[in-house]
C-alpha cells in the first residue's frame, strides 16, 4: 500500500526520463527526418501509461489474493460443517413448548441492565406480542428466546428443562423484519438447504402461511424465481414466504421481529391471519409496534424502561 502511493509518480518520472533521453539522442545525432523519432517517442509514452495500468492491476490482484484465500478457507469449513450435519432431525412431534423466564437479567454494558428481574411464562401454543419503545429490550428478549444470548443471571426454562437441553436449534424458527430470499424457485426458498423437507412439507407450509393461492396463481407457480432479495414479488408475499420457510421445519417455537413494519394493510391482514392459524400448533412470540399485528395475540407484553438504570417494567395487556 505504501509503494502504491508512488505508482503514478514513478511511472511519470520514468516516462519523462525516456523522452528526455530520446531528445538528447536526437540532439546529438542531428537527423534529417524527425518523424520516426516522434513515433518512437509516442510509443514509449504509451508504453509507460500501459505499464502503469499493469502495475495497478498486479497490485490489486496481490491485495485481493489474501481475501480469496480467506474465502476459500471459510467455504471449506462450511462444507465440512454441512457434511457433518445430521441429514434429518428427529421429528418427535412433541408440539409447542412452554418457555419460562425466571428473574432474568441481561446487560450489554456492565451495570446497565437492559432486562432486570424479567419473569414471564410463554405458554405452549399461545401467541404473545411484545411491544415497547426503542431501547426497552424487545430485540434482546427475542435473542434470549432464540439462544443467541445467555442471561447474566436468572434462568430460561423450556418445558421444565434448562433452555439448552429443552429445545434444539432445528426446533426454533426466526422471521426477521427484512427476510432475504435466494435466487431459485419458491420451493428452493422454502426448503432452504434442508434436504429432509419434502415437497408435501413445502405445500403445507405455504398453505399455513396463507400464500399458497398467490404462488399457484403465478405463471410459473412453485417454480417462480422471486429474484434477488425477493425483488419480483410484493413485500407481503415475501414476508409470508419467509414464514413458510420457518414453518416448513415444523418448529416448536417461532419468533417474529416486526413482521409487518413495511407492509400495506392488506398484506398486514394476511400476516395476522397466518399467525392466527398457528394457534395451538406453535408457540409464537411477535415483536411488533402496529396494533393490527397484535390482533391474533393471546396476550401482549409491554416493556417500558423505568428510571436511569434502564430497568424494564413489564405489563401484561389483556388483548380482549
């Protein structure tokens, strides 16, 4: 990088030196015809500029080669991990889970709790909404449910077992606020590199997500390519396909983060209908701020930071 800063100066100096050398030779020789010498000078200056471009390309290639090596190494590790995964998780049919938070505390910065003394039970088969202002701990609560973070103190119990023993990662599904679809068919997007999911599982998941009729109405049906990042379909259809992807794995716990924040009322109503249809089949937790999204919820938790220490008060709102 240090030498590349002098790249232009070095080549310009070299080119100027060649031209001056040529002029010196011309002056000493005193030729009758200067046209050949002018042609040679032009070729030399062009060669210098092309040499500069070659040097830049070589430098960029050398710099990129380290990242290519790193990428190849990461891909190799992913291949090993993929080959080590069990081909099909055991489908125990145990149904939805009960998740209990017992006096859970969590802080990103020591001494500043995001959640402090949080206790609540997410009953099996229910749909629970989580609302609150920014910084109240909604996303933190979702990450604790997903097992992406561990509480500093307190315990998370799943079906009367510690969380890491009460539920496996393949039994949990997550739908982010901005789901990402891959290039491929709708079937590819729902299966999502899980070879044990069958075609019937895909159809059932699309039906449960209230999007099967839309997909079948498209000219290519299940073979439709939604485009990069789902750019060829509406936001509501994209979100419901993401929910179908989550449901295809028969999860026992489903966590959704702001699933309707960017949707129109019709699409939002479709997502609400999808959540209502999951009642009793999956334990659902929805982080949301729009009231219509919470309509299928059995209860709503309102997280509200209180005081300078950011302790969160939790109120259970009766949906009725």
